[in-house]
């Protein structure tokens, strides 16, 4: 069986409103750069099992289960609440 996949060139001639949907925000691990969670509004869904993991409010990443502070945000970096070391970064 042969499968043919057509690869489209970029849609440069389309008006801007017809381009693809905006990319979803992704939290990547700082140490290995692997995606860890993706955003849905202010909620972050864990990539491994697609369950609600955390909620971002006022620059604080709070556990969805306990409400505990997991990390705080400065620009696109998230720092561990206890060690103050970078643990995630936001990628779009």
C-alpha cells in the first residue's frame, strides 16, 4: 500500500484572517526542553495524560488539586516557588 502525503506551501496569498488558528501556549521543562503542559485559557493541561494540572493567576502557577503554589512567572520563565530556580518556560 502506498500513502501519498501532499505538503502545502505557506499560504502567503491568503488574507490574514484565513491563516491557521493561533498556536497554543506550551510550558516546556527548563532542563530538557520537553513540553510538559499546554494552556487552555489560564489553565494548564499536562501533556502526558491531558488532565488539568495547574491554573495561572497573577503570575502564580497554582496546583489544580491542592491550590499550592508550584511556581511563579517572570516574563516567559517559571521559577520554582521554593528553590527559585527556573523550571519551565513558555513557548508559543
